[in-house]
């Protein structure tokens, strides 16, 4: 009687030969994924260029953010940003070469993200001066605004990018544009501790130093609230009209005292003498 040899088993119910095939398959898939990742990094954004040319929107997993990834990780975690035009992904990553490649391959310069922001608005927000220059040279709309009414100049002033503010003003940005809360770029700059140089730049471009926001607060009151003494001096020195009223000055003194900004209180009281 002929005996039948049993197939060796490496696990309950699984032949050793079948298990080896599965291991080889897994190793092949892992190798393919690693090679694909290396190829994506080596091409330095070529996939993004191709997707922009074909009008394809890529998920965030396909974009490498380089050295600025850690800084911008919080923004990328927002689910509403997961389907962005490749041009804005490149702007958010600060990848100047990729931005230029996308523009050369026909990417639409006025494409918007989930918050209504254009590439120029986002580049101004992130202080990407070279990208701002490239977009402006190719005719980006400096008057475009996002869903909150913020123009590129609003966000450049709010985030302290004097270089971007300068380039935007040179290209005709409206220094008195208002967002949905009636903020101008000047009122946003007055809320920054280092906003004096931007305030000076905006005022020289004829920004209205008495324009009030939705709360009825003028720039001098806002600067006093935050204790921004340098900005206060800039506003007071340029009040040639003068359009800063006595009630504005009193409100500014009250707000500065409420937040214990003694130096700001002293500057305001000295200017009223």
C-alpha cells in the first residue's frame, strides 16, 4: 500500500510553501512602496506639475513639504484642505521651484482653496516673498479676497510680512480694503507688537488712520489695547489732519489703562497736552 506524505505545516491550516509565497508578496509590495516614495522625492514635484497640467487634484499624502512641514502641519491637518489645487499645495510648502513649474505648465493662477484664498493670498500669509513676486509678475489679482474678505495685503499685514506688503502696494493693492469685520490692513497691523514698520508703510501709501472696525475702534485705540507703543507713535506723528478725535484719545487711554499698558498711557497723555 502506497503511503502519502503529508505537506509540512508552518501554522495551523497553512502550508509552509503557501506561507512563503505570502511573505514574498508582502516583501515585493513593501519594496514597491519604498521605490515609489524615493521616486516621488527624486522627481522634485514632477507629479504635481503633471497633475496641474491634467487638472487633477491630489490628496495631501502625495505632497512632500520639506523643511517647513513641521511648521505647517497644523494647517494640513484640517480636513477641508485635503483637496487643494496643486499650485496652492506648492505655495503652502514654500516650494518655489514647484510653483514656477506649475505656472509654466498652465496651472490656473486664480484657483482657490477651501477658504476662498488664492495662491497670492496664501503666499502673502506665509511670507513667501519670492513666490509673491512670481505670482505678481504673472498677473495675479492683488484685489482678490477670501471668504472672510481678506486680501493678500490684509494677511501680509496681519502676519507681519513687510516685504510682501511693499510688493503688493507697488502692484496696486488697496490699502483701505475692508474684510467682513471692517478691518483694514492698518487695523490688523496695529494689533501686532512689531507692526509699526508695516503701519508706517501703509500710512505712506495713504491708508486711512481713522477707519473704524465693526466694533467702532480706530487704529489708535487698537494699538493702545495691545500696548504697541511704537505703532502709537507712528499713528500720532502722522495725524496731520488731525482726524483722531478727543473721544478716540480718551478711549485709547481707557483701554490701555484697562490692560495695564502704562507706557502706552503715558504716550497718549503726553500727546494730548
